[in-house]
C-alpha cells in the first residue's frame, strides 16, 4: 500500500500544524502511512501534486494550507486558482486528492476550522482522499 502525500503551504504556521495533525491522525487510523512536502504557498500546491504524481509513489494527496482575505484581490486569485488546479488534476489525471485549503475571512475563522477539537478540516480532507482511493480501487485503478 502506497503512502499518501501531504502537500502543505505553511504560511500560517499554527494553522498548518493543526491541519497536518488532523490529517495524519486520520491517515494513520485508516492504516496508511503519510509523507509531507512543504511548498511556498497555496498557489503552488497543484504544481507540487503534479510533480509528485510523476513519481507514482503515492496512493493519494492531501492539500493543506490557509488563505486569509486581505486588502487586495490576491486572495481571490490564490483561492480560485489553487482550487481550479486541484480540480483539474482530480478529473484529468483521476487522482485521489483531499482539499484542505482553508479560505477564510480572518485568523479566528481559520483557527476554528483547523483545530482538531473543533472543525478538524485536516482530517476531513484526509478522509476525502482516502474515500477517493477506495473509489479508484472499486474501478481497478488502485492496487491494494
């Protein structure tokens, strides 16, 4: 069984650590292993997944990061393009990807969503990737 790769944009370190904690717990509970790769920001996550996919080393991917709205339109571009890039990889390459990039108005919202005792969005993203791996297995695209 191949491990899952967590691709983490650690711009907001505290948020990223909570997301990683939730994701790794969910992955280990499911009997999988996890590896982690950090990238400069959420915008780079789809590119890192595409590069990692070439290695054929992973069963799936969990995209983790946080983008908080600021005073410019930068937020809109990063959120939209990272989501679009991941969706394209999911559909075009048929990859199992869990989307755990928080898009929040402020740091308080991000903490509530990332906290493993509250929103636990890291675990939610990991479980989504795990479910997509199961679906790949149903159709013979993933070897157990």
